[in-house]
C-alpha cells in the first residue's frame, strides 16, 4: 500500500566523512571546472589517434611527436577556456567574429598557398594557421550571442540578421576555395538557429529555398568540386583519376575484414596506395589494420563523447549556454559523420579531417577549445531552485 511505503522507517546509511578521498577528488574536478568523464574520453581518443597516426604517417615518430605537442597545447587551451565565465564569451563574441572576418580577408590578400588553395596565414618562423577553422567557433558564438538578446523563437528579421552573420564568413571561406570548411561553418551556425526553436513551416520554406539554389551553386563550383560530386555518383568512371581516392579507401576498409590485418600490416596504406592517409582518409588505415571491430570501437567512443557533451549542454539553464553548447557538440558529431561518410563512399569527398585522429594542429586546437567552452558553460550553470 502507498501509505505503508510512506510510513516505513527510513534506513540509516553511513555518512561519508567530508574529508574522504572520493569527496576530495570530486571537489578538485569541480574547482578546476573540468568534466572528468569527457576529459577521459577525449584522452582515450587522442591516444588511439596517435597510435593510428604512427602507422598512417609511414611510421614517422616525428609526426607523432608533433601531433602530441599540438594536443598538449590544445588541452592547455581547453583548460584555460574552462575557467572563464560564459559571460566572458558572450561579451567577446563580436570581437572574435570581427577578428575572424578580418583574418579571412587577409587570407585573400596575402594568404599562403598550399595544394592549390589559399587557406593559410603564416607568420614566418612563428606560426602557420588556417583562420577558417577558428570560424567554426566564432560564427556560432556570434549567432548565439545575437539570439540571446532576441525573443525566442526568432522572428523573420532575426533570422535575416543571422543569415547575414553566417553568410559573410561562409562566402569568404568558400572562395579560398574550401567548400568543406565553409559548409561546416554554416552547419555549426545553423544548428544554433535551429535550437532556438524555428517552426517546421519555416524550416520547410528554407529547405525548399536552398534546394532551388542548387543549380546556382553548381554553376559557381570549381571544376574539381564538380568532379568530386560526379565521382561520388560513379567512382568507377575515372578509377585512375578522380575516383582513385574513394576506390582505394573502400578497398582498404573492406580488406580489413572483421579483425583487421594487424597494426602496421596494412597493404593499401603501407604501400602508399591510399592517398592522404594521415589526414582525411586516416579512418581507412584504421579499418584496414583493426577491421570492423576497431572501427566500431572508434565510433562507440565518438558516440560516448557526443552523449556526454549533450548531457553537459542540457544542464545549462540560460539561452546562450544551451544554444552555443548544443552547437558545439552537434557540430562535432557532424564532423565525424561527414568524414566517415566520405571515406566509406556514402558522401562526396569534401576534405574534412577525422576529429582528434587526423594529423593537424588548427583543427585540434579549435575542437578542444570548443570542449573547454562546453565545460565552462556546465561549470558556471545557474542551478534552478528546488
């Protein structure tokens, strides 16, 4: 009976002393504003990434050391950003966005050219970085800061303003040319707008408008970008040319079977049949050497990171925190989905690295900076009264 349950004597549980080891460890994590579960998952992912990178880079320990140093810098940046209050990010959003747009303009004027594209800024002897990577955080940050001052769900004029905020850096990135990064920047900011509570009618209208713009987009694409789309539809049409990458990647993944050929034992990667094996196509190396089981473990690790990130984002009680934190973790999921999709042949090749596994510095710093902001939003959340 319910009344019997209510009147049942309460059990006395032993009270844990306040100076116990468990309580002390928990308070330490709270004081430094770091989520230990998310940090642990990220460290496991980065350690596995270094293991695969050693094989994918042709067993060059120099590449692994360089990547590990980048991870160290990125982790330090993550820890620093986790200490800042979300109001700091809200206040500095316009300055971060403006600085990013200025750097994108600087790329057009005096950018460093590599692999046929002008995407980098270089300070000789100091640093070489890709400003468009930073816009993956700066643009959604600016959109979230703007919507934080608006009545939600956003009205039409607010959506127009957001479209302008998003459109300027996306266009500047696309003309570098870097279609993949421009789409990721746009998707990160659009997620913020969607989380703000758009009506399904408006979402349908925007989707129809974008579909109508596809012919215009096709006409303004570079020849190699059009070829990527055509290759995606029929890779065998040019097996020794534009179809080479996707054919070799799917061959590498398929040849790994269930358990893989073993670490450092891949043929497609070690014999250099697989292009860009240490960057965009590194998951094909993992699939060949560790098989389906290895890929499933990696995907499960990514899903646990996304799940933990969503839990942290959902704990925020203010508009800015929910919008920006949700965008950070959902954009991370999009990175993983796009890379795995393009390497396995279900999406066109757009040059998106595998998060925290592919070789690269700017991307790693940007991703971990986003996780640092996510931890900050969770640590500084306003608790609702009971």
